[in-house]
């Protein structure tokens, strides 16, 4: 397993500064691991790739090289509700492959509009599911042709917990369609123990999204991984038993300033290295 951190953690600063912050956190962690920054596509509330225009991504590659940082995941979070098209999605895959990312993380449709508990009409939601499934198969074929993979993480709706993730991946059984498991999302959005059914999904899991949670369903309290109520070691053990060797990507840490987040991220990386080694 390798460790990574989403630039999402530092989304309020420019990407070059975010990459330096991730690199500094790896250095402070004392793990000796090479710095790895999985890419979030919006910094300072602005897209860093213009999907509607030239779709240039080479400048991002330059920043990664300057910072001496690798990339594991490319978070292509758009879906058809956001006016995504197959052409734009293929361009995202091209960018991910060009940057050297192992996989593109994609969110499936979910049944809410404008906040939790505000449901879409069933016909609208299932219409989005149908559009998405028709859309995703040719995209997976395209990714496979470039020796790239797409991953789908639990986030309500079509893929919401371990069992639905397994059903989604097993139904299509496509070599480029895999799971980025997010135990915190399962617990927060669904109120379900994230280890429930994970043995089924584990063979399809190629990456792990890492944060933590305290409290009941929809209670928005997310401490640093290792300080909440999720049994991360149990998740690691189940995945390790299935041969998991993918990236573990930190999505969220505590802290208000960049300096505070760097320190928290360093401690989280150290914690994850310790439970990774014992899995």
C-alpha cells in the first residue's frame, strides 16, 4: 500500500502551494515515504483545468515535477448532472493518464438535491442513474484502452456502502471499473458499519479514501483519522486479506491554517503507516 493526500485538504491556496504543503507533511511524518498528492480539480474556488475550452493540463504536470510529488488519484468528480459529456470525460481520462495517475475517481449519482434529506423525485433520480450507466461503460472502455482505471466511491445513491459498491462493480465486471472505498462516507451518509459487507467488495477495491467520523448518521464531525469512531485497522485487515495494495488517500484533516493542516496531515500519515504495517 502507498499513502497519498488529496490537494483538496489545501484547496483554499494555489495548487503549487498545496503540492509544497503535501510534500512538507510527508517530510515531517518521518515515514520516509515519497510525497504523493492526489489531485482535486478546484483551488481557490477556481477550476485548475478548463474543461470547456483548451483542457490544458501540462501546466499541472510542470507543478508536480517542480514539487517532486507523485500523483495517485485524479478526482474527476463531475457527473451527468453537472453537464458532463462523454467527450469531456474522455479528456479528463487523458489528463489523468498524462499526469501519471493510477486511476480517476468518479462519483455516482445520488438521490439528494441541495442538501441531505432533500430528495429528488424518483423518476428524476432513476433517470440520472440510467444516463450514468449508459455514459460510464464507453468511458470505462476508453480508460481500459489507455491501461487506466475508473474508481467509484460510496457517496449515497448508486454506490452508498460496501454491498452496493460490490453489486455495481460485479454487475459490470469491467477491468477498468473498480472501487475507491470510503468508510467514513458509509458511516456518515448511511449510518452503517463500514466493515459490513466489505469482504464482498474487497476484491474490487483498488484505493481507499481516508477520513474519520464521530457521532450518528449525518452528524458532521470529522476528526483526524485515528481520532474518531471508525475502526480503520479492521478495514485495512479486510482489504489486506483480499490482496489490496492500492493507494490510501487522506481526504480531510483538522486545522484552520495551512501550517496547522500540514502538522495534522503529518501525524495522520504517521498513524496510517503504523496500521498499514500491521495489516
